[in-house]
């Protein structure tokens, strides 16, 4: 799937409060997914998923979005430590990593699996 | 624009409204703990109103804030006209109880920390300076001087936001205008790859969509708003037309539009390629050619995806083409409060907007070589001066690993991942709230800040000036001529 990190108002307001505070950490570790994709993967609202890119992996909470708002195959999350973990550092000579187009594998995290 | 009547030359003077003064006499000392949002009706003499203050949270740099300041509690209790992000910006920047400086996590005096910072930068073989987009132009200028003296690199957060657009400007040029012109003239407003409803909430209401203008007497009714994005964002309800492009296909879509505008034939597979139907494209082209003033605002959905500067270049080229039919401009929507100032300051000091290296004693520009993500990911930098940004939490992992290894000097208003790993960490005053100075709005209009209350911490400019002076004092004499030029 393609991960698109971006800004949200909540990420913006919680950033003002402080990046080391719980609210910022929570908004930046939640991912939005097309509801049909979630059904196919047998995921419910609030389930934990593991995102894996060639760079690294993170475990985040997943929330459904209507298919008309978020097309199948795309997932969205607010910028933050989790998106950094997945981002490659190759800028193709531009200075800019591909921060809004990260190919990731998504898998459900079973109960008790999270260390 | 702000009226400048009540400011001194350096713009640091603020204004106390007559009403607040009168209230203060009537009820001294009352309502000391004014709740957020409470009017200063019966506030004491510690309540100050700052008119036409500036919010520097995002690139809109709204300069119509009326701030109610509780001077005793040192906080802003009300920010009239601010959006949700602006309100959080003003409400959360209170004075926290933290040491002004830390060395290796231990409390230190500012002088000791300045000396340690100067020593680190002088001893490094490849020191880099990064950040600067949430700092005043005055502070940015000193940061460039430091990089020049220590022969390092200077780069701003532009390299990871609209850096590709900066590259495109050099290749394609820019048809541009101020937001005032957009407000007064634009009847076709296209947002491409951006979500202002969540990132720049007042872009719609103050500049580009709802305001009434000289030639737009009915505001939104007189404008057509188009949104192009890969997902239906919260900005979609504002638009009259929403066009959903396939991820990573912006360049193809823009180039197709250019072809249509210029009367060229296009192949039948355009919908399959871009996700957009031919009729939608024809309709958009007709609107673009028949409008009386058009604007293309583009966001990081273009610069941070496949194509990068080619995408930005395609937008700029499309806007240029459209000038055959009507005045048409293209503007990047800039994120941080003074990222536009950073581009301006670094450009007028070095000739280039970002990613500049002084290693040979003169400035060189090469994105990919001197830009911060690259320099860190390759492990080349051996010291970093980070100002008002947090690469340790938003850079790619490889770059963060280098930051953990090398001595870092950080200047920030709040503790961050970067300040946590820094060898030397300064707590600084917040620009626009505690310090004056100049910032550039996203359309390159400079705006003077009116601070609300004093902070016990020094501002970026003060710390950077102290570091620069210390470097000049410590460095071996007559190292090079460039440094002498940068000396005060
Ligand atoms: S739009 Fe931006 S500058 Fe204006 S009030 Fe909101 S956050 Fe501040």
C-alpha cells in the first residue's frame, strides 16, 4: 500500500502543546485506511497494524475512512516519529526524500504479539 | 496589511488599547486568572491588548490578531481572529519552567552553553546549520554568517518542503502575485496537492476563497474553486470541483492540461493513466482559458512525491502558458511562519535559496549534495546547529542516526526529540509572541512582528549573535577573508 503522511489540524494543535506530550504521540501513530481494504484484511476500527517499508517498521492504530474519501491502496497518517521510521533517505539529488509516497506492507498485529 | 502607525522602527513596540487602560483604572486587580477566551472587560492593569499582532504558526502569517495578554501570568488568554491552529499557537506558548541552557542534559549558564556551541562549530570539519523557518529574518541572517565563518553548510526546512519548487523556479521561472491580488481579482482558484483546511485554515477565509475583493464583489459566489488531490481531504467541501488524481500521476495530469491548453492532441488513455476523465479535463481547461484571473496554489502533494521539482515545474509552466488567455499565477503554499523569509534571507546573503555550502570559502548550491537529509544520511556532517525545527522526529531514520552520533546544538521553544539528543540545548523565546523582528508571508510580503509579552529566555537572534561573536573570538587569527566580511 502507499502511505501518505500529511498534516492534520490535530497534529498541528497538539504540536503546539509539545511534541513529547501524549496527544501528539497519539495523533502521529494512527493511520487511516479505506474501509473496504480494512474489511478485506479483517480489521476493525482501533485495531493495531504493522507497517513495513524497506527502511523499518512501526505498529500503529488503524481507523476506517469511506472509500470515496480515501481510495483503496492508500493509507494516511499525520507526520511524526512513525512516518520518519518508514521514510527512505534517498532524495534523488533533490534534497527531498519521498515523504508523501512511501510503499509499505500492512499486516494485522495479533493480540499479545506487541512486545 | 498591518497599519504601521503604532510601531517603532524595529517594530517591537506594542499597543495598549485605551479601553483596556480605562478598564484597568475602574477595577484594578480584578480577574487575574482570566479564563482562556474571557474578555478583558474588568481586567486589571496586567491585562494588555495587542492589536494587529501576527500569528507565525503557518505561512499565512495573519497579521490581524487582537491578543489579550495576561502580563502577570505571562500568557495570551484570547486571540481574536485566530484559527484553531493559531489559537493553539498562542495559548500553548506560555513560559515554562526550564533551564535556559543544557549541556549534556545538565543545567548550564547561557554563557557556558554559548562557549561550548562555538567550540563545537569551530572544531568540526563539516558543521551544518539547519532549520530557521520558525525564526525571524534577523536571526536567519546571523545563522548564515555563522555557516560562512565556520565554512559549513546552511540549509533550511525548505529543502524538505518546497525545495523542489525552489529548483523549479530556477528552471522555469515564476508567474507570481501577492495574496492581496488574489483576494481582489482571482475568479478561478485551483488548489493542487494541498489541504489548507487543516494546514492553513485561514487561507480560504482571509485571502483566496471567501473574502470580497475589488473585482470580486460577492466573495466566494464570484469564484470557482477547484481542488486536485489524491484523497478527499477536509478541504474538499470548500471546492466547487474536486478532481481526484491517481497517486504519483500529478505530472502526467499537469502535462496533459498543458497539451490541451496549447491545442495539442492527447491520447485516449489519459483517464487510465491519471484517473481523471477527459470531460473533466476539457471542462477545467475551458474554465482556465476563460477566467479573468486565475491562480494555482500548489502544496507538498506535488513536491514530496514522485516527480518532485518536475511537478512544481509543470505547475509553473502551466500557469505561464495560461497567460496567453488571462492573467494566471502559480504560488506554492508555504508551511512554516517564516520559511519564505528563510528563502529570501539565504538568497540575498548567498545567492541561493537553500542547500548552500561554504566549504571553499564561497557559496555553492547543490540540492542532493548540501541539503541536510543527504548530508546526514551519508554521515558526512560532524556537527549540527539546529534552529527551531525537530529533524530528530521528522527526518528519515538514517539521517536521525547521524544526528545521534554527532554533537548537536539546538535552539527551540519547547523540548523536542532533537533538543533531547543535543549536546547543547537552548530554550529560546517564541518569535512573534516574545520577540519582534521580520517575517515573510508566503507571498514574499515582509511583516513586522508585535510581541505580546517578555520571555525570560533570550531569542534566537540573541543566542546566535553570541555564538557568532564567540566563534570570532575563539578562532585562530586571520583564518580567511570571508569570515572577516561576516564580522560585525
Ligand atoms: S491561518 Fe495560519 S497564520 Fe493565520 S491564524 Fe491560522 S495558523 Fe495563524
